[in-house]
């Protein structure tokens, strides 16, 4: 009964929150990628100006916190906000890492 083309996260979300099934695209796609794409530009500018290692530490802490809080949520709007914030924090990593290496 499992569709091999669907990601495993889809099944995990639909089992835990059956009412979120029709919003999976918002949770996994737009809620994350829009914030990732837009904030990546600002993180790149910050990486040129400020200490990259401190930005990485703060971004990893923010990423960890939003990932942890995502597991404790049962509200769709808050889940979308957590995914948005997670995308923002993950976007900080690439500009800093590429400029350090």
C-alpha cells in the first residue's frame, strides 16, 4: 500500500497527524524553501561582515532548537512557522562553510 515515490517523511507525518496530509506540500516545500532561499542571501552578506564561526554556532543552535520544537507541536500553523525558521537557520550554513573552507 506504500507508494515508493513518496518520501518516508510523508508517511511519518500522515501517521502522526492525519489531518495534516493535505498540507504536506506546504510543510515540506514552501514553508521551508522560501525562507531558505531568501534568508541565504542575507546570511551570505552577514558571513562577509561578521565572524563566520559564531554565525555557524548560532545557526546550528537555532536549527537544533527548531528541529526539537517541531517534534513537540500539534498545530499546523506553528509547524509551518517552525519549518520556516528551520529553513532560515539552515540557510546560514552554506555561505559560512564555503567561505571558511
